[in-house]
C-alpha cells in the first residue's frame, strides 16, 4: 500500500512538471491573456480538470512558472558563488544574469503581465520570491569584497539588471555576445573596479 501511494505521488509530480513545462513554453511564446488553459492542456496531453487540480487559476500556474524559472537560475548562481573566486563569481553572475534576461525575454513579459493581474499582496509576495534570493547572493559577493553597504549595493545591482531585462524586452533585443561582454565589463568596473575595489563610494 505505501509503495502504491508513493507511485501515485510520483505520477502526480510528473504530471505537474509536464503542465509547468507546457505552460512555460506557451506563456513565453505568446501573451498571457491569449494563452488558454485549453491550449496548455493540449500541449501537456492532459485534461483541463487535471490542470485545475494542480493549479486553481491560470494566474497561479503562471506564478509557479515564474518562480520555477528564477529558482533554477538562482541555484546556478549559488553554485558559482561557492566554487569560484569572488572575482570570477562576480563576473559570471553578472554575465549569466544578462544572458538570462536576453534568453528569457518572454519571462520578463509574463512577470510584468501577471503582476498587473494578481493584486498588490500577491505582487509583493511574488517580488519577494523572485528578487530576494538574488539580492542575497549579490550581498554575499559584495561582502566578500569588503564593500561598504553591501545590501544597498546589491539592491542597486539588482535594479540595474532588472532595468536591462526590461529594456531587452521592450526593444526585442536579440542575443549579442559582444554587447553582453561589454555590459558585463562595464557593470563589473562600475561596482567593483578592475581589481575588485569599489568605485561607487
């Protein structure tokens, strides 16, 4: 009996992941309002009832898509911070954040659209779930460089990266390795200097 229960739970988790993957693909391709639960069900090969079993609303499904995407990226950032020198980690995190913004332009659009639909309380909660892990990683990096006011600098860096993400979305920018490298170098120098010494005091 316990084995059967575990098997059912595993199937439920697999179904949920399939729904999330299908929803992510559709949400990132099109406008949130234009993506229907019927379309997500067809893509996932499940019924609409199955979708609503796991997610009470389309908005809640979109929120989990956003959370999962940013959480996966945050895990990558965290691993780099552990296994690289502070300078290497800082450069990689800045570059990877820019890469993420360009490769997930649809995610930026989805985030903006969902935040405009779910109300102030849920918007604040979503913002905390998405942004606070990155702020924590940035703050840890600045602390390793003995930067003054690391939490404030982390907030400024996050705001700059968010702004660039919105710019890439608004301008429909395509990935450009030279642009990304130039931006990485400029942001690193602006915050940490060529030798890791702060330039913003």
